[in-house]
């Protein structure tokens, strides 16, 4: 699943592919925003960990990855 994280005062968003479920990512974001943790911590499919301070979160977009179409279309 694709997760996009907007960070305040940063020109680009963080995009990662997570193996976690939508509900799990939602819970982690909710815990971070409610003050239970100081950092939003997500792990991508390659095992890398992304840590974002909760006071710098602008938005989190959770969605399915877009599949790139390769090949020739019909004329």
C-alpha cells in the first residue's frame, strides 16, 4: 500500500510502500496525532524505517499503489 506523508516546511512529500494494512497505518497516525507518541514511525516493504516528528506532520495520504501501464495501446 502506498503512503504519502506531507511534512511542514519541506518542499517534497515522503512516499513509501508499506506492507502494513490500512487499519494499522491509520492507528499509528492516530496515536501520533493524539500525543501518545512523539514520532510517526512507519516501515516500508524493504525494511527501512521512516520517522517523522508529529509536530511537523502536515497530512498523511493512505491508498493503493498506482499500477503503471506498459505496452502499446490500441489505435
